[in-house]
C-alpha cells in the first residue's frame, strides 16, 4: 500500500462482513483503502487489497 497522506475522509460502504474493517452499519472503518489488481475493464476485475479476514 502506498504512503498516502490523504486530507479527506470518505464514507465507504462495505458488504464484506468477514473483514476486520467491516462495521455493524455496513461501512468500512479502515484508515486507508487500497484497491488493486492491476488493470481492470469492469468492477469485477478489481479487489479490495485492504481486506483482512476476521
């Protein structure tokens, strides 16, 4: 993950209930989110590299 020093906060909805960053109100609590998988043509070609299993 890059060493981004972001100044804005976004609300990120998340349906992945087995991630340690998943909250009870279906949001992501991670301080940074890394989306990866190189090149993508569709949203299914991407993935959340911040995911960590509970």
